[in-house]
C-alpha cells in the first residue's frame, strides 16, 4: 500500500509474497504481553498463513481475521481455507452463533431497529470487538473469522484449531432487521466477489466507483460502496417524504427495484437494482 | 517499521493488524476495527505492507 501513497499503482501482491513482511512486523513489534495477529481481508489471510509457525514458537496466542476472503475473486466455487482447517492448536471448543457471547451481539443489533440504522452496513467490526475481548479474557480466542465466507462449508467448524465463531456466514448482513445490499458494475453484472444468499435484498452500483482517497480520487469496489448508495437513497427519501415508515421503505425498495438475474427475487441480486426515482414516486 | 498504535500501552494483549488489498492501514474500516478493539482495552498495532 505504501506504493499507492507515493503515487504509483500496481495490482495487489499475492498474499504469499507478504509472509516475510508480516513475520518482520511481528519481530519488530515484540510486545511485552500476549500477541494476537490478524488483519482485514488480505491482511488477515497473510496472518493466517504465518499463524501456525508463530503459534508453535509461542510468539502468538491467537489469530483474528476480519472479512477473511474465503473465495478467490470471481471464483465462488473455490475456497482458500485448506490451511485454516489444518491449523494446529491445543484443545478447545468451537463456539457457535447463538451461544452466550453471540447473544450480546444479537442484542446490539436488535436495539438498532430505528430507521437511521436500519439500512445496510458491512460486516461491522465494531460489533464484533466485544466478542473478541470476551473470548480473549476467557482464553478461548484462537481463530476468529468475521464477515464473508461459509465456515461450515470450509470445514472450519471441525478444525483442530479452536475457533471463536463470532457470527456465521453473511452476518450482520443476514440479520432480519438489516437490508443487505449487494453490488453491481456499470453493465449491471454482479460484483464478482459479492456473497450470495437468501438474505441479499437489493443491489446498487459498487464496482469501479470514483471515491475520494488520500486527498485525490481513486477507483474503489465493494458492497460497502453500494450500501452507501442505498443508505443515501433512504436518507433522501426521508427528506422528500418525511414520515414514511421503515416497513414502507423496505417493501417499496423491493417493489420498485429493477429485476436482475433470475425473474423475481434471487440470491444474487435480491429484488434487483435500486431505482430511486421509482422509489420516491411510489404510492 | 512504522506502527500505528491505538489503545492502552499497558494492555495485556496486543493485536497486530494488517490492512486489506488496495487499502491503507488507516482506511475507514481499519480505523473502525482499531477503535473498537482499543475501546475494549486491547492495544492495537497497525502496519503497512511495502
């Protein structure tokens, strides 16, 4: 990333090539107490590749992957999890969603039923931080995977390495109270890395979007950006039609969306592409 | 190596976080994760791949 800050552009490096850098960071940090290694997306993947060796040396006690990229881009049928399932560790138990610690997470989302917070958010790291702290205090956290991917399908639920399962695949997008947004490109094709599932509700543009980055602009891609567009549409709607209920918005988001993919709602595009003009004019 | 620290220096557990592809260590999601973990009492150290 340092290269992008200095103005040069190149595709992201292969995760394997970053292993020495990650190990170098662990060596340079040498904290006095316990160390958990991890990162976001590709960063967490690199950490997962060095975790076993560092754990064996007693250098780390845990691994925290936020938004682990379970699938290579555009290849949802492939998984990048063989090494995760093989991670060695001491005895431990698999923690499933719905058990004690996840209860508070569910509670936090349950309290956010108001319109302002009803629209979509990406895997919300802030919601998970408390669970990580609980698991750390209980001495249970070793591998925590938050965000995308299917733990059951990846075989992680049976991994020898203790797994702190903070939330199952698709959460928090899959919570009933959440309007889950997927992303499309300029030709209305689904973003290749986007997760599919019964919780996908509506689509909005999210591929190669121009966004302010480091004082200039850059192209960004992600369901996060599509979610922001739906959030903005709902905010606009609240302005031009004050008083409409969250239920009305949800129903009409679905009714006015432009159908994409298979006819009707499907697990790729949900009800289809957001159509703000039709939504604002809906009766 | 330059680290970006959050949370109490005396914390018993430090979490080392690397960024995702195409995003800096101080992207919005990294800031949110670091702030949330720091608020739980962790010391968080972030670094950037070269």
